[in-house]
């Protein structure tokens, strides 16, 4: 029994056990309901049970719907689908290169005379000689048909094509690919033309590279279909440009090809003749059983015939050049014009520019082949952007860009490709290589600023905080903007740029995609929240006065964990919806740089919008669920489930909901904006930053602002392709030839007399420093807080308590952090210098003043500090001793006089005491009453003369004829005050 079989058996056993347990539970519940006497309870249970049964049935139906999988297509059907797409792609490229024009240069080849081939052998081990000479000339369909017929006659269908740079090897590969596609039978192998420059044979096997190269443009980087086609022998690789692999890796490339193709797999390889010969002479094995053909130079007669068919502008005379080609076949001009690349370059240059072709015969200027080729290459950009000769519409449309601009931008791209040793200009890789390391933080700051201002605008428009709450706006804006800036930088650096994707809707495999996306979201949330939880838990443990395992601390721990778990569910659901849209494609897509960009744009925007909507719809509910479940769990682990004194969780649920929505002041607009719209927007924007299209847009804007590339880069590249400066290979652009790329890469970026990069960098640094200094000065001067107070009392310590005298005196009592109490008569002394304290620090005692209270009619001041409670006569500046026992000492006492002055109350944490305060300056021998509890604050009701208490949770309780104490043990107790009032004399 295999592992997968045992796994399925365990799953089936668990499923059966769950079904059996559910059936037994349902049967037992039904029997109890039948014999129960309480019909109301039975009906309620039946209603709730039916609700859960309906939800469970819906979930099972959804799971069954998403688990259904269709039978995979046959490999032959997949191959036919890919063949259609590849043929359309290369027909379009052949048209762009002018290969379908009837007036094209003929292409000829012959069996190479170099000792680089390993010819195929027959069954008797004799070498098989095949006729490899050929010439392509005529109609396009006939040409590709001839190539396919000649290739079909090869014994193992293996071929190596070599030639000089620009001799037409890539053109031969394109024509052979199109010919094989035209002659292909349904279900047969698909020839795929792949640029070998992107292969690293040292680190990647050939088959893996083929799969990845096909998967990226055609199947949204999903390797399943290309791997299936390769496993069934339905791919015929045509590797173009083996010489473009770094020299140190070419030997590994030949070994890798031989290891992959074995004895019977077909393959076609193109390479420069000199590089391939040096490779074989250097000890690399020849390609197994593969004959080698060498593309022949273009003859002077073919060059002359081709150039005579061109519609030259008036005054252009090629006659001296024709005569020279016939008479001096070994001259620099004849050697240079022996390749299709240079012939077509000469046609473009002298057809567009007002130059005389006879200049090529100047032996002083052009003393070698390289000089002629370099001259034509240098003029290509000027010629491409010059007006086309002939009637309007006969050439490419007039460009919005000049030749000077195109040269600057193409030089930048050529140097970029040269620095990374690449030929393919892939738009999705530019952000990782061309952006400054400071760009992501700058982007985060700018985006955070915009988002923060938007949130503040929403609050101001809705008037949620009122007109007098402007001081809170910078805090809110800073929290929103700074949080987004930090998250965006983390996402940018932690999530590498993705390859282009495309939308794909299918039910097949939905459950797996949803499960994978949910798992990713949950893991990311847990990974991000773990350090935050540790910091918060540590702060809670150190800051909790009652210990790290007190009731409040445990509830805080449970709430943190529950909120994190619920937010992980929210993020998991969002990424599950996002991944569901990224289904593996069943059909190959026809690709182009502009097409892949549009596909990824649709995919990125749709995925971010869907995920953002999921977060917006579930974020607030997830936060509330975490708060509620955390509060319940904290009580459950302390054997105190539900609300104090009651098992009804509805009270707890309502309290937690109020705790969630209370900061928004019952303003629905702000509640929706900050808890629904803002999280959804932030999550969608962060998800966009992980996709290729948004990063490309940001890269394009950044480089355009620096003048390195045009703002409409995609349009510029497409225009350069129409002007024969670039070519297209799948979803990437390439330069017309590596010679043009190397020429531009060797040019200086700035003309003579212009500023050097170092000078420009110095100027930029000075501008940045100046702007930063100006911004700092502006922020310091313009945003400084203004002091609007009228009188100031200077103290030498931190102040904690203050109390006005409620009578006719202009007294203010002030309590300090060291136990000192000042009495300030602000009516007589409006500008004090500190003054003499009413009471200094208690000798030998560590006291902090927490509360102060004046008697409404007498100069009696009550002081509550961490050492106890004291009474002072403010006029005589003397203490008033307690005749009986004073209140017990506590950490945070609270004191208060009743509005009429007949009662004095003090709560000192564990004790509430009430005295008769009617007598002037004295206290009775004993308090009227003493009660036990956990009290934190109190105040007398001015309307009913009743004391009102406040506990650490912020609850205020007031009852007529009652003293209500809301205590730290989370209980509310009611006291009849009439029993104390009756004791007054």
C-alpha cells in the first residue's frame, strides 16, 4: 500500500467516524426533545439546530462544488493549442521584420567545412551522408515549405546552423519554425523557438529551462502543461544564439544539450561560426548526431539585385558601389555587405538620410570591414527617425520622439542590458534593477502622506471629531500614513517582483487554490504578528501593577491572541479569494510585451480589488470577534465565563462591541471609513505592490522624471520595433542585433560639454539637502503649538492633581509627584514664582498626591496620596487630625466632599469610609461607615448629594438614595446612604 493510499484510507476513516458521531448526537438530541417536558426549550434547540444544519449543508455543498475536477486535456490537444499560438506569434514577427516581403535577400547555406560536426550513423554504424546545401528564394510559403522538407529528411532531426554575425541565423530559425508548424500534423510535436541567451546551463538543466521559458509567457508561469508536453515528446526546441551564453558556460551548455536529448530527441541550435568552432576545439563535445550547416555570405549579385529593387530618393546613386562590388569582392565594403544585417542597414540609412552611398568607397575612412559596419550602425537611429521617402503613409508614421531622444533612451536600455549580461528587455524585471534603494521608503512616505491626508479629509468632511478636536488630527493622520509607509516598505523588500500573470476563472482546483491562499495569508499574519505580540505581552506583564498573571493581564493576553487569530482568518480569506482568480490556464496565450502588460494589469487590479473588498467586508467583524472571544476566553480560564454574576454572554458581547465602536463617537461615516474603506484600501494597495505591473509603472514614472526613459515607454518600444531598431521575442523586446546593443552600450550617456554624472549627482544632493532643511524649518515654525493659557503657576515637580475652591475664595490646590501641595491664590497673585508650599514632602515617606478636594464652605482641604489621607486647614495652613482611626493607606486614594459639605468620603483601594464633615475644621471620632471593596475613584452627585464612584474600567454609576461603587473586581454594589445620613447629629 502506497503512502497516498494510506492517507486516503485515514481520511475515509475519519470521515466515517465524524458522520457516525454526528448521527448518534442527532438521534440522542431528537430523543431528548421527544421526552422533554419543556416544549419552549425544545423548540429553541430545534430552531438553532436547524440553522446550524442548514449552514453545514451549504458549506458541504460549496466544498463539493469547488472540489469537482474535470478530466485533464489530452497532451495532443494541448500541443495543438500551443502550435496555433506559436505560429501566430512568429508570423507576426516575420511580418515585422519584413520577411514576408517578396523583395527579400535570398538566404543560402551549405554543409560546413569546419571540423565541428558529428554526423549521424545508420544501423550498421556507418556515417550517413545527407545533402545539406540549400538556398531560399521565392514566395514566403514556398521558402518555409522547402526548409521543413529539408529538415524532415535528416535522420535524427537534429541540426546545428552556424554563420557570421548578422548572416541570418535567427531568420533561418524563424523560417524553419514556421515551416515545421505549417507542415505539422495534429497531435504532433510543436517547434518552439527559444533565445538561448536566458539559459544558465551551469545551474539549470535544459529541460527545466525549456519548461520555465514556455511557462512564463504562455501559461502564467505555471509549468504543468509545458512539462506534460515535454514528457510526451511533443516539444521540438529550436535554440537560437548559443554564442550569446557566456563563454565560460558554453561547454556546459553543449554537455547539457547532449544529456537532455539522449539518442532520439530532435533539436535545432544556432551559433556563430567562430564561437562554435572555438568551443569544439577547446574540448567541448560536438552535438550528438547533429550535422552542421553554415549560412553562406550574400553574393555581390544578390546584394546588387536587392538594392536595385529599393525605391531610392532622388539623387541617390549606387552605381559606383555596384561596380566596386563586382570588381573588388575582397574589399572592406564587399565584406561588410556580405551579411543580410548590413545590407538591410545600408538600405535603411541611405533611403532615409541625405547621404551618398559612394562615401563607403573612401579607403581612408573605411579601411576595414569593421569601419564600414560601425558607420552604418552609428547612423541607424538617425535613419530610423528620419522622414520616410515616398508618398505619405508609405513608411512608419511620424514619431512623437526625435532621433536624439531615442538615442539617449536606447543607450540607457543598452547599458542596462549590458550590465546584466542579457539580450531580453523584460519589463517586469526593470523594477528590481533600475530603482534606487531609497525609492521604496520614499514611495512609502509619499503614499502614506496621501493616504493620511485622505483619511483626515474624510474625518473633517464628516465632522466626526467635532470642531474642537483639531489636536487629534495630526495623530490620526500620522498613524494612518506612517503605518502604511512602514507596511509598504516591508512588502516591497520582503515580496520580490512577480512575473506577469493573467486572470483565469475556473472551478477546477478551486478548493486547492482557496486552501493555499488561506494558508499563505494565515502564515504571513502569524509571522508579522509574532514579534508585535511578544512586545505587547512584555509591556503588559511589566506594566500591570497587580502582576503579570492578574485577571487584567490574562484578559489582555487572551485578547491579543484572539484578535491576531481572527485577523489571520481575515487576511487568509482575502488571499484565498485572490489566489482563486489565479487558476492554472488550460490554453496557451499569445504574448507580446504590450499584451502581457495588459494581462497583468487586469489581473493585478482585479485581484487587489477582490481581496480589498474581502478585507473591507470582514475586517471589522474579525476585530470584534477577536475582542469578544478574547474577553470570553480570559474569563473562561479564570472560571468566570460571561458577565459578572451572570451567565448571559449577550452583556459581554454588547460591551465588547461598544469598546470597538466607542472611539468613533457613534459616527457611522467615520466608522465605515476607518474600519471598512481604509483597511480594504490599504490591503489592496499593499497587494498591488507585490505585482509586476504596478512596479513597472512606478519604475517608468521614476525613470521618466530623471530623464532616463520616456513616460510612455511601452509605446516608445513598440514604435522602435516598427522602425526596425528592436525586435520582439515572445513577451520581451530585443535590439535588432547584438551589434547595435553593444555599440550603444559603449557610448557616453552625456554629450561633450554636458554635465557629468558626478556633477549632476552633486547638484541633486545639494537640492535634496536644501529641500529637506527648508521642510524641517517650515515644519518647526509652522506647526509649533501655541500656548493659549492666561495664567501660569511654575512648579518644581511633576503635577498630578488640582482642585478649585467651590466657595468664594480664589484658591487652587496643586499636588505634586513628590507629595508636595501648593495653595495658589490666583486672584491676589496672578504671576507667582512658585510660592511657599502648603505641605512639603513627608519625611521618610514615598508619597504621590493623587487627589485633592475642598470643603464647599470652609477652608478645609482633603489630600489623598499614596501614603494615606490628610485634612488641612488651608487658611491656617495647619493639619486637621483624625480623632478616630484614619483611612487605611493605599496606592491611589480618592477623596471628595458632598456639595452641601455635610459628608466627607475617601476610598483607598480596599475601603470606602464616610465621615461627618459638617463641623468646621474637625472630624468625628469615628467614620459614619466603612465598607470593603476594590475602589478607584468617587465623586458626589451635585444634584442628589449622593456619592458616585468610578472604577478602573471607566464605569460611572449613580443611583437615587444609593451609593454606587463600581469596583476593581468588576462588581457593582449599591449602598443605602440614608443609614449614614441618619447618623448625622
